[in-house]
C-alpha cells in the first residue's frame, strides 16, 4: 500500500483536509510495520498527523494494526529477583516531614 493518498487527504489545506478513519489508519500502520511504505511517506504522514493532532480513530487504527501483528504476550518465567526480598525488608524509609519519629530511629 502506498501512503500518498493518505498524505494527500491530510495535507490538502484548511477546509479541504480530513482526518483518517480507523480503517485507513489501520492500513497505514500495517504498511509501516510491514516495511512496504517509503520512509519519506511515513515521515510525511506522521508529521501531518502530529501537526493536525491525532484523533481517536487514528490511534485506534494504529493499535489495531499493531495488535494484529503481535503474538500473545507471555510473561518471562524467571526465578531470579532483581532485589532479594530480605534486603528490601531491612530498608527503612526516612521520616516524613512533620512526623514525630526522629531521624536516628528511622534506619537501623
């Protein structure tokens, strides 16, 4: 798919341009993700959308195209924690401003 008709629709000027509908936005993002769209056309489309302001239909169409290409999300299975639970349990936060705890008793 070429993005030229969509760029033309967005950039016609005051009173003659229009926003993309959800289907057009989905097709545009599909072409971008597939790599079949020219880089110049991608830049022109995104610049015009940013200048005019993105609509809900355009964003929803982009999301639809991305979701269609993503596989199901599976969380990583890891038994390693970035921080051990025991080291976090020993940490004490500093006193809040206005609290009655003194700074000397806030940490062990």
